[in-house]
C-alpha cells in the first residue's frame, strides 16, 4: 500500500502498468476521508497529458521514482472520465469501483477495499452512505467543509501559471565549398617586329670608293635577318581573399498559447444573504 509519506514524491512521477509499460504521469493523489491514506491517483495520459484517468492505489507499489499499478495500460486509459477536482464524490468512486471490479466498504466507517475475484461484477451494501466521521457532524464549525474533513475557516483558491522557457534545437547546416571555374581574360600587350626597308643613295665623292670596290659587273646577294616579339603567357596562383563562416544571433518574439486552469470561488447564500455579491 502506498503510504502518506510518499504523497509529495508521487506527484509527477511516471506510472507503469503491471507489465512495466508507461501509462502516463501522476496528476493528483486523493486521500481517504477517514484515515488520510492515499486511495486514488489521477494519471495524466494523451498528448501533453491533457487527459486524466483514475487508478486505485490499494495494490500499487512505489519503487524509486515510479508508481507501478496492478492493471494494464489500456484498462487505466479507458477508465470512466471523472473530473479531477478537489474531492472524489462517492458516486464517482462507486463507478470507478465497478469498473475496476473492486468492492468498497461503507463510507466513513471502512477505509479498505479488496479486489473482486471475478473481476466483472460489483456489489455494495452501502445504500444509505451514512457518514460517521464526527468532524462532519460539527455543523456549528465556522468554515465547515461539506466535501471533506474540516481544516480551517478558509478555502484556498489555486490556479495554473505558465512557465515558458527555451530549448536549443538544430534547424539546419551551412557549409563553405570552393570549386574551379574557367573564364577568358583579354590583355593587350605591345610587341615589336622588324620589317625590311630599301634605302637608295646616289653616288657621291664620299661613297665612290665603296661603289668601285669589287668587280665592275657581278652577281651578289645581301641578307638581313628579321625578328619580332611574341607574347609569352605565364600563370600564377595568388591568394585574393579569405572567406569563413560565422553566426549571428537574432532575437525575435514568439507568442505561446496554452490553456491554464484556475479555481473560482462563488458565494451561495439563503434568502437572508441574497443581497450579498458573489466573490
């Protein structure tokens, strides 16, 4: 049996079925009205834990940080839908007892319940639901709690609050890659070449000697070597720039929408108090 010492650890713990498969996580723990021992737990199932199913804790075991119940996963998830409010009504508890094939003692006098050996039929001898808890008969107590044991003269209103954080996830990769392309470049280079030019000069006293040197009539050849410049191409690889990857952090606003629950308190008075406003 789960003891009251485990209540704080149970909230949010993983719930495993009898085969060790995870069903969900503990949402709330419900205590017996008489002796205060944990008798039921709500199990959050479905996407984001939006559904809650009730499971009895009578045969459950607590090991480490896991709650193991004596039912399979589908049976717990298909349990009758009961509002997970501040108190489990007797009619709701009866329906759950029938579903799990259990037998319960009369409310306020017997806190125990046992597994029905047939697993199918449920019978109860509790027809008048007589409460014997003396605290429930103290009608003159200020702030008397009609739905459970009297605590003090005020009730606590709670609400859920959103706590939104961030997580870093990979969204993509960027890489640098270089490849070789070929392109044509045109460069104009001045080049020189030699051409033949014929020069004629008359016979003068200055060159008569050279003109008369040699035979009077003969055959003769003169030769001149011509040259020209041609472009010579050489290629050299030189660094022109360096490229690297860097990251910039950009901050943007994103709106997160999520439903939260909160408790409201209303005032119901008799005719003498009908003129008072709601709280």
